[in-house]
C-alpha cells in the first residue's frame, strides 16, 4: 500500500505552461533537508529543473527551510539538488528541452513511502491570450458556483 503525502505544489506552473508529459523523480537531500520536507517546510515557487550535459537533472531555486534542530550542520535553503531519474528519461528531457519554448518545471513535491519525490513535467510556455482565456474560464466557474448557492 502506497502512502503519498503532498508537501509542496507549484500552483503557478499549470497557469504559466501547457503541461506535455510528467515524470517522477527522486530527490537527493541532506539529513536536515528531509526533516524540513517532512515538516512541510518546502516551496517550489520560482524553481525550475536544469538538465546538465544530457547526463544529470538538477532542481534549482527550490526553497527548503533550515531545520531548527540541525544547528551548525544545517543546509543552504536554495542549494541545487540532484534529481534521480533513469538515463533514458534524462535523455528524453534533454532532447525536448533543446527545442524552442520547451522547459522542465516541477509540479509538486511529495513523500511516497517515506521517500522524497518530485513530479516534474515537460512544459511549453503559454502566451498572454492563453492565460486570459484560463482566467475567464475560472471567473465563469466561480460565478456559476455563486449562482447555485
């Protein structure tokens, strides 16, 4: 039985990008970092995934709050963190990212059976008119919900 607890979500990602394909990646964390993640002290806002030389994937700019009890053995809150993916997955991401307008964004961080995982996605940036369309749909749904009450 799988136990999954969502720790952080990147709420802006689905608004800013069209999601094409998703992957599950493991996160390499230090001891004080996993303690903070388990406490829900993680933010994916403004973070992104970088593929280096088609060999390694790194999570850049994700914020993991310092763990209070770690004292001097703590961690840097915004340090780059390595992602664990299969070689063929990294190769696929690398090929896609080299195309114009395609990037890799983190969607959510979660704990799966006690291990830190990250859901990442191949994404293509939305234009302003696409965003306006999404806002209009959201406002319409909100108005409909208000009318039903």
